[in-house]
């Protein structure tokens, strides 16, 4: 099985990460989830998030929407993959924070 705890628990305030650091974290999650049955929606959402974060002008509202969608997708997978519940919470917190700006 996959090991998630360290990556997930270090998420904290994901909006505080520099875009490059966030992209590196996203790459790690994509790698870990790419072979998990039923995780295509999460992987696609992560790729979409990474693409948005690499833009020269990052649209906070768009990132908030993507994070919210990812939180829902990830929460749906949390029974299959240990650690995804905590990741879903971090994603939702990031979405809420950016949505309130």
C-alpha cells in the first residue's frame, strides 16, 4: 500500500506554498495516485491545478474552484486510499481561504 501520512500531514495551509513547491507536491501526488483504481478524477484535477499554478498570473478564484472540486473528489476516494481524508480537508481549507479573499 501507499504511504501518505508525512505528505498529507505537512499540507497545513496549502495556500502558503510557493507555486513551484506546490507543483512539486502535486507531481508527487499524481505519481502516487496514477496507478490507483478510480483515481482518474483526482489525477486530472491535480493536473488542472498544477497548470493553473504555473500561469504567470494566477487566478485565485479559479484555484479556489479547482481546490474545492479536488477536495470533493479526494474525499470520495478517502475510503480507498489512506491519508486522502486529511488531504481533502487541506484542499477544502485552501479553497475556503481563497474563496473568501
